[in-house]
């Protein structure tokens, strides 16, 4: 009984320390700008890396093909 209580308490308190399952929407103009700049940086890096990959590889097909991209 005591072990079950300790285990339950540990799970209940550890849930507070885990990060959120999603990123909350930005609330200020500055936060939106930072979000958009981050998205643009990640996309530019993806395009740069895809430009260096062998276009016949499985990794290229998995990481570089996006819906709407020309084949």
C-alpha cells in the first residue's frame, strides 16, 4: 500500500516537469516574427542540405520531397 502511494505521488509530481506536448501560439508581434524567422531558417537549411544529397537516395526521398514540390 505504501509503495503504491509513493509510486502514485511520483507519477503525479513528475507530470508537472514534462514539457508541453505542443508549442503555444505566440501572443506578441515579436514572438510571431521570431517564429516565422525560425521556420524560414529551418526550411532554408533543409533546402541547402537537400541540394547536396544524391537525388536517387532513400534519404533524399524521405527528407526532401514535399507535397507540391516539382519532381
